C-alpha cells in the first residue's frame, strides 16, 4: 500500500514590535483590536521567525516542536489549535482553491509591511472589514533606528 505524501512548507516572517499596543479584542470572532495600534517591522536580515509546517493524511495527531524539542500537550493548546487549524485550511486551499479561506491581504497584516504600520481598529462596518493594517512610514523613514534584543529569560511563557 503506498504511503500518503507529506506536504511541507517553510516560511519566514519578520519581527514586529509594538510601539503603541492594542489592549484587547473588540471582536473575538473577527480578531479585531479594541483600539488602533502602531508597530515597527524589523528587517528579516536582522531578526525573523522561521516556521516549517508538514501535513499528511498519515499523521495520526498534531504535534509541535520548538527549537528541536517536542512540546507536550501542544495539541490541546488554544493558540496551537488556532495555528494548526489555520494551516489545515491553507493546505485544503492548496488542494482545492474553492474550499480554502477567504483572504484579504490588507487585514491584520502588520508584519507584511516594512517600517511603521498602523492597525486600524475598525468596527464601523458590521463585518469588521474596515479593521486593516496600513503602512504609515516606510522602512527608509528612520534609517538610524536600532533595536537591542535582551533575553531576560529563555523559559517557556505561561500563556
């Protein structure tokens, strides 16, 4: 019996640091903030996150490895479930574009833009489609800016 194929994708994402943070969600369903916020996105040559996702019908369960170590209980974590379920929808989209999620590239895309980005809270429209990210200053706006990363603890966050 032939084995099921394993689909793998690796992506990198720039680090995004909040300058003016949002403090809660106005709509959990639409994942929209209670207030607008501003952040700066660092260049990927300086700092980034790299993630690889693998999917196969032959995998009996969802699992997570961080820095080479499997995380116990990850499959029941609310955040992990949201991520895995999103990846699963995208994988379905790869197989059948008609069944994949609707995607609006301007919504909640603060890390897709370089420089300074505002996430507008929205809420005037019933479907929250006015909650969008927009670049307010390009990465060339403040060429002297530097970020210093200080690791205070490498212990796992309690979230």
